[in-house]
C-alpha cells in the first residue's frame, strides 16, 4: 500500500526538547478502500461451515470480524500515513512515535496525531579561546606504599587468634538470632564478617567488637539513616549475637620474595617501579580527563543547547541496567536523581559528535587497523583474531569512539590555552 501524499492533510508542531507532533488527516474514501481491501483478503482466506471457500458474504465477515478489521485497518493506515508524513516533512525520528488522539468513525475522515523526538540541530559558535587549568598530579612515595599495603592485605592469610575481643580488620565468625519480645524469632544465622569493611551495619559491628570468642549477648541495633533501603532507615532490631571465633590477617613480608609472588618481578624495587609507573599513567589520565571536562563545560556554557528527552531516558536506562525486579518507587527516585547528570552527559556526547562531524575527525579505517595491529602485537595474536574478538564483544565501537574523542580533544586543546593548575 502506498499513499498519494497529496491525499493527506499534515500539520507539524514543533515543541520543546526537540519534540515534534504530526497531526494527520486521512480522507474517508482512502480509509474505506483500505478497510474493504483487508476484508476482501480475509474473506478469501476464511473457511466457515456452510460457505464455499472464497464465497463468504461481506456481511458475515463484518459481523464476525468487524472489530479486528477496524484494528488492522487503523494499524496499516496510521503506519503508512506516518511514514509518508515523515518523508514529506523530511523528518528522521530518534524515538518511537507515540500515537495519540485517534478519531475514527465509518464514512468519516480518520485523524490522529503522533509525537516523537528528532535529532537536535547543534550550532557551536565558539569552540576555543578558553583558559583551562591542567592539574599537576604528583606520585609520591607514600602513594606507592599505599598500593604495596593493599597488595599485602589482598595476599594475607587468616590465622586463628587467641582470646580477647576482635579489632577492626579481623574476620569474625558470628551467629545472629533475631528476638521479638525477648524470644527467639526463627533460627540463628551464621556469618563470617571482616570488621570495618561495611559488611554489617555499624551497630552490629560495634556489638561484635564488644564480645570475646564464645560469648553471647543481646543487643539493639538501628539501621543508619543512610541505609540504601530507605524503608528500613531508623528501624530497630533486637539481636542475640554470639562470637564463635575470630581470626587475624597475617601479612606477607615486604621483600623480594613477596614481589616475585605477584608476577614477573625480579625484586621489590622492580615491583615498586612498576607500581609508580602505573600510578603516573593513572595521574596523567586523570589530568587529561580534568582538561577535557573543563573544555567541554566551557563549550557548553558558551553554546547552550537543549537535548531530546528520549536521549536522556536512554542514557539513564544504560546506567541503571535491568530494573525489572527492582522496587518501582526506588527506580523512579533513582531516575530523577540521575537525570541532571544524565542530561549533561548527553549534552557532552552531542558536542563531541558535532565537532567530529564538522571537523572531519571521526576515526578512519586506517586508524582502526593500526590500533588493532598494535593490540595484536602486544597480545601475541593475529589482527584477524583481535578484530573478531572486538566485534563479538562490542569493543570495536568503543575503540572507534576512543580514537574519535582523542582527535576531537586534540583539536579543541589547540584552540584554547592549557596552563598548569595553581597550587
């Protein structure tokens, strides 16, 4: 089915946030023809007792299937009219069309409206002339020491401790029994908790710290006001807690042998050098991200732009992931909390895309091939293996975006002054 666009009456309304609404009128004669065509095709396919195939009267088809005929006709006519209207108005929606205000009566014109978002037209008048401060992030010896301490903690072993109450960092084995009116409510539950790592609410941790191995006491614990489940904030529970045992973490020595257990390190100095190298790269990356953030914010301040609501909603969806099993009210609150930053993130994405488009800075096939070959050499694989892996995992798109963004920010930095941050 193809419409003659001249048969349609189309009105386009421009709304805020790049929302558009098409109001369409389809002449009654065209609607009637489409409905008759659908009814005729259905009659040819139907097999009803007492009627020869293909000879079922229209009145019988109408009586048994009138509602279904109306719905199929509306779906077909609205869909085709919508596509023709988009073509006529040269519109490319970026969201699903939402059909509204459908008015249909036999022998009358069909009218409907449909709303959708379109990709924003971005005009960037100013892209440079900004003064941007670049943080000078220095890696100190104590930063290396903190990483070494964390590695020792991660590679420590748990050893049974003698008597005495536990301390923060100990592994406590406890039994917790809920009490109601001083009587047990259900069975005791056993837990192994590393104290000080947030595995239990503060009141429970403090109760455990007051016990010695083998000791049992009753406590009242309150859920903190910043507890993730808002419904439980301030809730009190009466608990009977038994400290069954405690263990302390024995840390490996900070020596050459420890360094060798972590990889291909000759000695402790070699490990320290690698840690410092990684920290310095991380510092450079953070400094670069700070510069990029300032540049984008300056551009957004100089070039205010509105963004489609549907793009913001999709960005929020990507952050929240699957929420089908989550509490609906909590999800709604989370969406509202995220919305301001999501809106800014979409603005930043649109600016980067627009600069890449207008300045021809998108990643080229040659640049992608070079990066794939570099990854292949480093991982001792063939370029085709790396390419196939990237395509399968979706990393190809991320690689293309990374190269494009590097080129875009190189372009932007050339047009502004990057100065060391004041200390």
